[in-house]
């Protein structure tokens, strides 16, 4: 029995002795940048962006050994893995020789990263004003607490571009009528390789023209995307002017501004007017004749509540003609009857045609065409015909007399 106990004691002592020579289980750290992103993806010169860097621990970083004792003798050892401690993370800037892309702040507070886990760090990155377009590679430094582990250095890429938005006029006439409203279209083009948001186009309101609406809003344009916006121009004066559109948009949280100017020629020609197809120049007193017109809408937009009203001293029926809506480039035929029973003879009377229409909740009126009519006397007309008949009769009698005389003279010979 004593031998058995002695053998067990020897075995325990041997195991303890062997355990002192067995190396502890060590786990080497594997710290790396698993992903990073920048918002916005591409910076303007002068922009700031949010750089998110995710640092991962792919393996164990260190071990901790706990030993249990019985009767002052070590009987059990437990090896546990613990996380690595990141002492600080900082970014070295990169630039074009004069201006840099750099982090505004760095992380200097130690943080532990457990095996198999990840931690995301956020940095404010700024591209300095006037930096050249290009791709820059700032270097991310990850310093670990233990001197036995290698620090990590990883370059990342950041793109800087000064490409911006364009506003291109479309289908804008060389001359714009000062009467009524004219629809103007503009094509927005995002020349950047990343998304922009909160785009606003605001025209200048001046003493020579008013734009409606006062601004247009586009929520976003992806890279190289286009969109058309419309304004209605209401002239207040005539002449040649420059009008401006002010464009603001956001690249990430950075607001940018660009101004576009275009020539504008406001003239007093009419775009809604009557075309006279037939209208009598003279008419006998008391007679009724027909006037035929066609109303033309030369505008590039629909107009409403169109009506034409002849203005004259003669009696015209109907006294007003209501057309209603007219599409762009539309033509509408209208007929009036004119009577001169109430007019004086041998007088000329003007006839004007007033056209009113509604556009963009505004009512416009113009008198682009004026014609005239002369009233003839019925009595003088009959007297003239009587005189002509008498003269014709006298001429006929004279001719017959000459013929009779010549025949008689030949017979005598």
C-alpha cells in the first residue's frame, strides 16, 4: 500500500516538473484593416469627408495563464486568450507638394480588440483648398501596446476632383415676346463620378423679367446623370439682357455654388395673333359681309381662355368669340359678319382685333392687327351706273349713225 501511494506521489511530482518546461500557448496577433469608406466618395478641393476604417483581429493577440495549486504544488494550468490593445491610430497626410489630404484628428485612447472582432474608427478628412485633382494615398498607422507585436501601416486611396454641375439651356428662342409667358428648359448635368444631393436652381428676379417658380429642387443626381428643369419667364420690359441661374448642391455635407449666365432678348412682337384670310375693303351702306380669320398660337406652351373681340364702329356679330384652350403652334378659324347700316357713307373705319388669353394664372391682352373698311354710297353707285348706261347708248347711236351714213354715201356713188 505504501508503494502504491509513493508511486502516485512520484507521478504527481513528475507531472509538475514536466509542466515547468512546457511552453505556454501563445497566440500571435493579426491586426489588419478589413474595410474603409469615405463619404462623400470623392472630395472637392476644400471639402471634408467622413473616413470610416474598420480594424479587425483575425487571430488571438496574447495569452493569460492561470495556475491552480494543491498543497503548494501546481496541479493545473489554464491558458486563456485575451484581446490586443490598440494604443493609437493616426493618419499621415499625402498631397501634391503644396496642399494636402489629411486627417483633422487622430485616435490616442487605448482600446482593446478581442480575437475575431472588429472596431470601426471614424476620421474627419479634409482636402485643402486649391489641391490638385488626383488620387492620394494617406497612410493609416495602427500602434499596438505590446512591443512584441508589429505595428500596422496601411495606405488608403482618396480621390479629389473639382468637377462640378453644368446647366445647359434647351430650346430657348433667340427672341422672347414681352407679351405673355415663355417656357424655358434647362438640362442639369452632374459631371462628377459620385452622387450629389440637394440641388437647387434659383433664377435672379430682376426689373426686366420674373421667373416662376422662384426655384427648382432636385433631390439627387448620380454620377453623370442628367435632369431637365423648367421655368416660366414673364418679361416686364424689352431689350437685351443677361439673366442668371444660381445653382447650389451638396457633395456629402459640403455645399457648393455655381452661377450661370445667359443672354436674353425681350422684344415686343406678338406670339398670339389673328391671320386675316378674307376681309372686305369696301362695303355698301346697309350691306353685310363676312370676315374670316384664323387665330395662331406661336408660343411654345399651351394658353387658356383665349378670346378675340373686334373693335370698330361697325356692327359685328358676334361681338366676341371665345376659343378656350390652344396648344402650342395651334391654329383656330373664326368668322364674323360685319354690317355698315349705322355708318356714314364715303368714310373709312378701322377694325382692330383684341386678343386676350390666360397663361400661368396671368391674363394678357394685345391688339396685334388692325384693318379698315370703306363705306360706299348706294345712291351714287346707282347714279353712276345710269350715267354709264346713257353714255353707252349715245356711243351706240353714234356708231349706228356712222354706219348708216357710209352705206348711204356708197349707194349714191
